[in-house]
């Protein structure tokens, strides 16, 4: 009789345990989508941007986003290699500072899970000089600075080819390196420098490839620019980027629309004085 009672008691415990476990599973399966939905529908986000003039542009973006119910907190960086790392690590929710070739290279090297969600602007890269007025005037053995990050170095080398200074291996394009130079009739010397200091180094060089935003920061003017890449069909349009998992989050669409509007364009044009061009 006691044995039968013990078996019944054991079965009852198992039934209660199973019911409790099922309740946890059901509760978890219901709450998980709710939690995911809550995480996706943020009302406050952090966006990684570069220091300088872009901070002025993003003050207007912040106003536009606030009117749509989204609080945008900018996180300012001084190094191009930091914003994607911060995005991948969840320190920011989005960033806005780069073009596709740059992101492609960073993904290749660091395996980031980051995608483009909306274009912002393009800054046509230029060849600047304080010593000559045209690329044709560069002397034999001239020292030319180029950005030391792969994407912008390739961009600069392509511009040097377009300017008749060097010739690259066919097909090198946006992946070009100095190893792809197959003709260098003037024996120019390519000097790789950090993008942030290359503009300030122009007086010490014969010429230098400088990103337009850094040219503006360095006090260079259109009068110092002796060559510039074409704007039409430019693969270097900058954009807002997020992690792949957030592509369809409601706040992403709000963020993009908060940048892509006439109010922001007016501020952008005033700040960059024609050196940058909105690209949406």
C-alpha cells in the first residue's frame, strides 16, 4: 500500500514539474519576441560620427529626429578605424562616416556584420599642392602623399592615374595598391600618411591626395586642388550604417529620413561650402 502511495506521489511531482517547465517554456516563447520587438523599436540611439564640421550637420539631424520621436546622441570619433568597431561591439547603434569600399575592406579584415542603410554625402577626393598648379607640372622624383588606409589609398592612386602621373595594372581599380603601379615615368615617390595629418603635410610635400573633409579641416582651399575625381558615378558616396540585425528596425528608417531632407541639406551646404555634395 505504501509502495503504491509513493508511486502516486512521484507521478504527481513529475506532473507538477512538467507543468511548471512547460509554463516557463511557453512564457519564454511569448516574451522573447516581445523583448526583441522592444529592442528593435528604440526611442534613443547613439550614432558614431567624425569630429569637426560633421558635428554641425548632425545638430540639425538631431532636431529632425526629435520631431519624429527619436532621440539621437552623437558619439564623436577622431580615427576612421574606430566607428565600425564601436558599432560591431554595440557601443553605438549606427555610424555615418564611410563609403562602401572602406566598409568592404573593414568587413574583409575584421569580419564585421555591418550594412549600408541610407546615403548621406560624397566628398570628391582631390590632389592638393602648394608648389604646382597642375598635375602635369609635378617634377621628376616628386614626393606625393596618399592616405594609408587601403580604400582611400586606392582612391588616390586611381586619381593619380586619371591625372596622368602613373599607370596602374588593368582592373586594379578600387583595390589598387602601390604594387599595382606599372608605369611611373616621372619616378614619383608615394608616401603613405594617416588621413588625419596628410592635409597638414601638404606644404612639406610636392602634392598629396587628401579627403575633402580633411582638406577643409587643414585649411586647404579649392585653389590648392590641382586635380579632383569625378562626381558622377562616384563609388565613394558616404552613408549611414547599422548592424545587419537592425536593418528593419523602425528607428533606422526614422534616422535615415532625419538626415535625408532639405533642412539638413541647407546646413550641410553652409558648413561644407561646396566641398561636399549631398548624395541621397
